[in-house]
């Protein structure tokens, strides 16, 4: 009986792996070394202008190890008040999808950007096509792509990355669970038929 059950589970897993299991993973990211420098010049100025802190959460859709979709669901990101030479940044906390939310969201993840806007201030974080955002994190795209804008003054992200701070276990999508359950039911049904036939043979 144990052998039959083992084969049933193995067969069910084989069916699912052949079909490709789709999973949803919600990852919370933190900023690491996301330093900013003053902007508005051409070329940009190079005075240090603080570092981004805080977290944001992205829901990933995965097929195997491949990211097939990503969507930011919440954020709480702080751009600190700073007064480097010739500039003054009041600082701002960008909140989305949480209590006290003050920002709207535009996004094109995982290969491009997300942008938070509270009406007066704007924060944009870009990722590159060659190093997109994945569940393991990504470098922030610098060179003028990632920035914070506050009432006429801009500061650009000059370095840094985002890394996961909380990694929950992957949760199979309902369709995958249903597929695995169906496969297991079919195989176990076949095992029951085999046992009944074996019993009938012995009775004779």
C-alpha cells in the first residue's frame, strides 16, 4: 500500500511539473546604499543629498524560476530633509497601499520603473532591462533615471540597490493546486481499482 501511495504522489508531482507550476510570491524590499546627489545642473552636481530608506512590497508571478509578472502593492519610502550647498530639500515620506497613504502609483515592473507622486513631490525608481527586479532584488538604475523631485529641485539616485527583507514561502496559484489535486485523485483512483482486482483474484 505504501508503494502505491508513493507512486501516486510521484505521478501527481510529475504531471504538475510537466505542466509548469505558476506561483505567486510577495516580497518586501529594503533600500541598500541608495545615496542621492544634487541635480538640476548639466552635468549634474555632485553634492551628497541624503539616502533613501524604507520598504516597498512587490507581488511576483513566477513560472518555475522565471518572473512572468510583477506589481508593487505597497510602499513606505523616506527621502530625508537635506541642505547641501546651493540646495534645500524638505524631505518627504511616500506612502502607498498602507495606512496614511498619500501617493499615487505608476509602474512598469519588473524591467522598467515604479513612480510615487503625492501631488507636489515625485519619486521614481528605475531598473534596467538587463538587471530587472526579481525576488532576489536588483541594482537601482542610476545616471539620471532614478530621482526625487521636490518643488522645483531634483536629486538623483547615484548608487544602491534593493534587497529582500522578508521572503514568505511561495504560494501555488489556485489553478496549480487544482491540477495537482486532480492528478492525485486520478492516480489514487487507479490504485484503488488495482487493489480491488487483486482482492478478487485472491478470493478465487
